C-alpha cells in the first residue's frame, strides 16, 4: 500500500507549540493534508502518554487509531480517509564530549506502548521528563541509543534534523563531524537520518558517509497546519513493522516530500539581529563575522554540508530515493493573492479547494492544473504549475528566519 507518513511532530505539551496539537485535531488535519500515518510526538511525556492512551485504540499492527467517540464530522468527503498514529518521541541530549558542549536531538519510533513506558521509566531517573514534551537531558546521545537498544529493541532510533546548527548530530555549533564520532561502536544501529527543513536529498548526497542510510523527512510540526510540510512516501505494509523495515532497508521506501531547502530557517549563514544573510563564501570573506556589528554569524546548513562534503553537487549515489520539492498550499495562495498566510483571504480558497479536489498533498502533487482552474482558481493553478516546475525564487532563510518565497509570475 502506498501512503504518506509524517513521523516527527510535537504535542501541546511541548514548549512553543499550539494547544491544538491533540489527537483529535491531528486526526482531522492529517486527513486535510493527505497524511495516512502521523507520529504522536512526545511519547516520553507522562501527561501526553496518558492522553494518547485515553484517546487512541490499538489498530493491531503496531499503530493506533483515534477512538470513534473522539472523531468529529468536520472532514470534507473529498479528504476523508483512515488515519493511523505511530508512537514517537524526540529527545534532546545536552552534554560534553571531546572538549565541547554537544546538543543532539534524536527521534525514537516505538513499536508499542509498553516499550515507550519502559523508556519513560529509564529517562525519568536521569532528568525531568515532565517539563517539556521534548525532554532536555544531560545525557550522552550514545548512551541514549544504548538505552533504547536495551529497553526497546524493536524501536527505531533516528538522529533528528541532522544539519541544524544548534541541536543536531552534524550541526556547525554543537555537533560532530561524523555519526561515528558521536555514536562510536553503536553507529551500525543507525539506519536513517532526518534531513531537516533546510536541506534536501541532493545536499545530503554530497556526503558519502550518508550513502548507507535512509534519508527521511518530517514536518517537525508545532501546529496542525504545518503537518505534512515534509513527509515520507511508503509502499509497504500499513504497520509498524512495514514502516520500520522500509526505513532500515529502503525496500518500500519511495522517497520524500521536501521543502525547497532555501525556505528553511537555517539554510544560509547569517546574523538575525542585523538582518545579515550570507552565503558560505561571503561568511569566509567576512572572517565569520557579521559585516554590520562584527559578532559571530550562525553557520547555516549549506555551509556545514559544504564543509563535510566529499562529492560535487549533482552526483546521485546508487540507491538514492526520489523526492518532490513543494511549497505548502497556504503559502502558494498567499503569494498569489498577496496577503498574509493567516488571513481569511487565504482560508476561503484553501478550504474550498480541499472541498472540491481533495487533500492538500493531492492538490500539490497530483491534481491536473486544468482541474484546479476548473475549480475556479486559475491563478493558483498557474502558481502550482510553477512550483512543480521549480520556477520559484526564495530569499534563503538564515539564523532562525524562514526564507521568503516568490513564485514566478
């Protein structure tokens, strides 16, 4: 079965996250977006774990479904579909290794609630797992991996957004130069990495050390509307085992749905207080200092990839999976009608298109543009055609600022 999965999100228990990140709302928005399997996020948080236990039922395949009495009737028939939940968590490890402070985020995909509960118990003895949906622990990432192997032997452990400057295994500020430097003899237990919003597969293909790994992409959503902005395409059994096997072997893993990496908020180097956006070359020429104030700039994902790359741009390794670069439908509508994304002038055509044509990802990837025109939106149809052709201009994101998109007119 071919389906889309978004395996890294957060609940309303995470800091700076929408109150709407609850199972019933995730169920609704997964259908509107066209996502069949959605991660729960935050499965190590006791409060969220209890809420998930109350609101979800076992589906009998290592996945979960929303209880019938929790389901509403606000889904257009054009979008209505089965939605499955997979227990997931992100964990933040902050520790010292090799003379430097390391900040590494990792995702765990659980095969059942019992394994998640066992990991909760172990982590609760290390630090506070109740203050944030994504616990922040003084724990070596290698030790976390060893704990997951011990307590949850069927779980998947995946380094999160691996190039993000401040909180990733390969990030410029607090990361390592290789997975082996971080995880040492346990590195063979790593079968995949999450590429993050500011990189795409071709950037990762430049680093041959990643060739044996599955490159996955997820939304890291903090609000329901962000679900599916990056996601994975599977053609496998609709089960935890099917998903895990596809990630481990790439058999049945049909690729990813991506941001244009320039839109990610750490693509370029820069210094946000001074609105200084720099290419890697400009950063070198400025001595790694902000040209406006002289403070150190934040090195972005492109700079970091170039630093570790051992291949030229354009080389595709054997076994590399395909990908699609998209811009969220709301942002396309916003650019077309030239108003803010969170406005009624965007809401009205957005929900009308979903009502008439199906889920957001179906519209972005599959619906013929003449069908969008026939629905009453010729300008949006033209914009989607340009996005599909890669005819977009983006002022790259930097130092925590998302990139600014202009779709060719």
